[in-house]
C-alpha cells in the first residue's frame, strides 16, 4: 500500500515529467508553443494539487517561477495576480475574522444563538448548524469548526450522562459533530469572503474577463442556497440518518447558562469589533446605493481594508488596539498565494491561446442538454473535491469550463457559480474539507459514518445547489442560451 509520503514523491516526479514532455515536445496542431507550455504548467499544478506533492499553497507560486522563465509572461505581469484587488479583499476579511476570534465575540454570538434554539437533541442540532453556518459566512470554516467543537463536546458529555441507551448516545454524538462540519462548509458559500473558492472564481472573472461580481451580488445567490440547504441538511441528519429526540434537557440548559456566565458582560473590545464588523458588512451590502447617492467610487476591497485599518487604529485600552500585528500575522497567508496562482493560471490559459484550443473541442458536447451538462459539472466537481482541495479544483476547472460553455454559446455563469458553490459541498471524506478533517480528528467519528452520511448529503447538495441557482438566475434576468456581453 502506498503511504502519503510516497504518494507525494510520486506526485512530484509525475508532475515534472508531464511538464517536461510539454516543454520539450512540439505543440499539437492548432496551438502555439506558449499555449502548449501553459497546458504543461496547468497539468503540473493539477497533479501537485491532487497529490499534495508540496503544500497546496506553495504550488500556487509555480506561475511566478515558470511563466517568466518560459516567456509566457513577464514577472511583473505574473506578480499582479498575487496583489489582485480581490486577493486584498480576502486579506481584509481575514484580519476582521482574527479580531472576532481574539476578542471572543464569536463565542458570545454562538452561545446566545444556542440558548435561543432550545435543548432537545434535534433543536441543539439546529442551533449548532445555524450558528456554525452564520459564523462561517465571516470567519473561516476551519476556525468556526474549531470554535464550535469544544462546546459540542461539552453538550455530548451531558447527554451521555442523561441517556441510558448507548445507541442513542452514539447517534446524537455523530449527528452533532457531523452537523458542525457540514454547516461550516455550507455557510461559507453565502458570502464572497466566506471561502477561498468564492474569491477564486470572482477574481478569475474580474482579472481575465473584466466582469465584476460584487459582495452584494454574490449574497443574492449564495445566501438563498444556504438558507435552503441548512434546514434540509438538518432534517436529513435529525430525522432520516439519525433519529434524534425532541425532549428538552435541563442539564444542557445549565451548561449553556454556565458558559454565558463565564463570558460575563461584553467587553469594550468586543463592542468595538462588533461595531467595525457591522459597519464593514453594511458597507459591502449597500456599496452600490452609497456610490450612486453620494457619487463615490467605493469598492469591496477598499471597504474590507478600511475595516482592517480601523481595527489597528481604534484603542481598546491605554496599551492595546482592537487587533495587533502579532494576531494578524497568524492569518492563513498561504491562501492568498493559492488564489494568486489560480488567477495567474487562468490569465495564461486565455492569453496564450490555450483556452481557444480547448474550446475547439466543445463540439463533443453539442448534442448534450445544457441542464444535463450543468448536472454533470456539479457531480464531477463535488466528487473530485472529495480527493482534492476545493480551491485547487476551482482554480483548475473554472477557466476550462468558461471556455467550453462560451463556445457552446451558453452563459458561463449558469455553470461556474453553481460549480464553485458545490465545490464546498464535499461531505464524504476527512480529506475533502478542513471542517471534515477537524471533526474526524476528534476521534468520535468513524470514516464509514462520514462516507455513508456524506454520500447522500452530496447528492442532496448537488440537487439543491443546481436547482436553486437556476431559479435565482432566472429571477435576476439571466438567460442560459444568451452569450453575455463581457465575453470577448
């Protein structure tokens, strides 16, 4: 059996061999040498992302090295992808999320919501899912999962003391832990900063095609999907896969009250961070109306960075500001490299002619119903993401999917937005998403539980994301068979 380290070595060697074949062989008919080399870089990055030959974030810097050496792009051109405005938007979002975690405001929000939902097993599940999804809209899904896990473990201990039937204990424990992982992944799809895949897609569209999707526009699509998918997932977990009780627990009530007392009254630091968080979110949502009313040129990136700057400026006492550099330096900087690498690769695919060459094969799909093509794309991405980083999957396949759908004279938004959202809906394996890995690491979940539960939830997510996306697009006036103006 091949262990993980050997698999990584195989990935390194295989990726380099594939790249060298493209580098030193003559290009195929209909494509330039530059496009041929770009194809080799794309396959190299894909193999390394899938095999995790090196950390997936480091794979993101390959364009900075290979494109200038092979004269695909100059170094200055490549480097602009890594400082793209939407990459900087993600940076601002990370800093604001760090302040939420530093002050403990996210924990206060979580406990208040749990207290509201009630203490029966099914209600607790609903409370945890709603809370985790809400937090994941603004904080990384990994952070929200890590934050909710110890609270969940405390609740599980209480129920294990109260419930005498072993099967009932195990059912509730599994359901609660899996619900945290699943709702963290689902919740992140609601906002532009909720997960790197959203930023990756929007960055590719903005940088390669000059098409902008604002924070508010994304919210119109992502939020309804989350609002519908979270309750369906709750019903699936609490009533179909696991049979949970509807009886309230006085002991769980007590532990939530105890945790709230331990937090005490909201500190001045929490109030400052809450104010800046609400201000930033409001500006993101109302940006277009503010620009029209006051003739301004606010953009999502500037708003996010303004929120981060205010956190560094406003003091919470004589010695401290709302956030310091020590806290901010712990944000996941590697994600910014990964997104930058994806933008650079997408730009190269278009400018080198590789995109047009790939599009020349679109005739293979001429007779396929477009709705079946959307469904096929969703299934492919979700189950591929079970074995690969969702951000890497989006970075690899979105540029190709855009080219193919445009050549088929379809509006690519009908394909790429649902696919990007669905990339966060891989629920079967621990390696599929960080929340899955965190919950599996608790030692309370067996992999077969995750596979069986996650497989059917994958199918549910594919159906919901596909159907709701189509309904929303039609409500917003988009047409599937009309090629948009921004495609040139």
